[in-house]
């Protein structure tokens, strides 16, 4: 049977860290046959490129010592990392990134999606000597566990890719895969999945802060690790039902669909309470990752019953999963789930998602094409409360109307709306209206503003049909939209002629 091999990838500027790591790994080497490989083993005069390629092909674990020098190394980025990622996907190679010195790893897509050692993302160099030894000893223990999935002496070579996990995430909204300044929150989601005593994880924040984007970013990382032991992954969004007070929202469709998907023979039978209990029992039979997005339409709005679930079946489901859940239920909502408060701090973890930091907000604006100093970008981020949606809208507006000059944020009027209800975003939209001026474009914005969720085109056609709606659609009949809008917005529907069929 082949001897397990560990390939250590590092920059020569970090050799002291490589040597310190080797000392801890050699403890494993004394217990079981183990091949520890780094490029210092290449003898003088030999074909160094062929030696590296051969070592990578034989590796069962690749340890990456991450630093700015590592990420900037051309050979590592062009040769080693692509080979490792390919082997990880095809052969089950274990990739273990270890942060040795602080660097901008968050902006490296392949790295930000892989679970790193040191859960708080603290670089080794930031610790005391005792902390460093403790971290390296823990890393050696992790490597030993990776190399011994079977009893000692039963090494079978590289781990085979795990069986495909049944995935159902098509009902979740799509979001921009780029997320700024959420490393700590992603780590908390990772920790919640790994902790057996955490049964439900709730993400709470008002609209536009980035709850769904955060969950989707985390799911990408989970997918790249074959969902880390999940036996089933299931997602559902209630967002399309809307959140307007008085609007009828129901979990009936979710209950019937989920019961059917989880194999219940009579998904429509029983009371809502019975359906919730049966669905919980089926999910508890295996390690299920359940994502419930946009739960607020099924909760009471702010007031005397704020946060309570209106649907009894969903209430039973969440409370049963809170009591016992071999997997994890992740809930995103605008208001805390009152029905789960009894379990918070023990079996339920609640994360109130904060606004973006000035640095993260500046990075978002920079990606949107804003021109300006870091200080100016951060100042704009602070002015708009670090609200992700507002900053995205701001970036689009300044790019379209001010050639991306961040200093123009001062031309956007004062904030008067309630912040929790999206005042920053309304402030930017008001500036859009002022920039466009009176005309069909603003009328189109007003028509779209009547809907708080996606609506079929027929609903818009009704609003645009004759007769004119005073104060709303006159401009669409008086002046045809600009040519660029015609591709997306057909001409207004004329009123039928008198006497026509």
C-alpha cells in the first residue's frame, strides 16, 4: 500500500514557518509511515519541474502556507494551485490552507471558498510562541485525522470523491457571488455546521443588508467541499410572497413540496401541525442542511406580536428542529423569530447582521467602478450607513451620472426615511429620479415601485394600458421612451376605438 504523502507548498520567504510545521508533522512520521515533501528535497542538478509534478501527483494532502509572498508567487499561482484544485475535484485531494502571515486572502476566489485552519483567520505570525505551537499541534492532529479515515494500516490511497449529495437549491434567489467584509460571519456559519449542539442558525437584518448574499456565498464554499458531510441540502425562499401587512402568506406550498421531496406518501394529508411534525421527523433522519430564506412574510410585523410565525406548520417544524437536529437549519429574516427565543443561546444561534464596515463598503464601491481615495470611499460608505444595497445603488448612480466620481455623493439629498425600512436606498432612488428628470423613465420607475416582489409582465401591461392613470402614467403616453428603453419596454397599449370588437 502506498505511503501517505504530504506536499507542503510555500514561498521561500516563509521557510521558517515551513520548518516549524515540519517539526510538528514529524511527530506523526514517527508513529506511521509518512512522506513529508517540500522543494528542499530536490537534489542539485535534477529536473526540479518534473520532481515537483511527481510529488504533486502522489500527494494525499497539500498544505498551503498562505502569505502575500505565497499569493504573489507566479509558479505557485500558475502551476501548483490549479493542479491542487483539479486533484481535489477529481481524486479527493485534501487541501489545507494555513495563514502564516496576514494578507488580502479574501480577494482570492479559490482561497476564500476553502475552509482554513485557525477558525478566526488569525495568522500564525500574530500569535505568541505558545499559541503558535498550540496551533501547529492542532494542525498536525487534523492532518492525522485526514490521513486515517480507516483503522491504522488500512490506508487505501487518495480518498475517493464522496457520493453526490441530493441538492435542491433552485428555489433560492440568486445573488452576486462577490461579498465584502463578511469573513467573520462566514466563519460563524462554518462553526454552526460543525457544532452538533447548534440546531438552528438565524440571520436577522432588514432588507438590503445582504443576508441572502451571505448565505449563498457560504453555500458556494460548502458545495466546493461536497457539503462537508451533509446527506441532503434543501433550500426554499418565501421572499416572493411579499412582506406587505395584510397580504396573505402561507407555508402550505412549502410544506406540501418538502414533504413530497422528502418521501412522505401523503404530503397533503393531516393538519398544518401534523405536516410540520412529519416534515421535522423526516429531516431528522439524516444530516440535512435546510435553508429557509426570507421568512418575514410568514411572521407578524413589528408590533405586539413582532416576529411570531403566522403558520402553525412552520412553527412546529422550526421548534422541533430546534430541539433535535443532526444537521442544521439556516433561517434568514428581517425580524427575529419569536418562536425560537426559548432556544437562543443554547440550541439556536442568532446573528444580527451588521452593516458593512467602512473598509468593506469602500471595497464594494471600488468594485462598482468608483474613482477616489480610500478615505473618500470610506467616508461615502459611512454616510450611507454601510448599507449594502444603498451602496450598490449609489455606485451605479455615480457611475452613470457622475463618471464614477465618488465625491458626488454629497449631491445626494439628506436622509429623512427610517433607516430600518431602507431609508438609505430610498435616498439614492430619489437622486435617480432627480437625475432623470420629468419624463417616461421616472414614470417607469414609479410603476415598478408599486411592486415589492417580481410580478408577471401582464400586471405591468394592465397599468400601462389606457386610460391614463393620473399622476402616474401620463408621461408614457405624452412622450415615447428613449430608444434605449424600447428594447425592454413596449409601447403603451392604446385604448380600443369606439365600436370596435
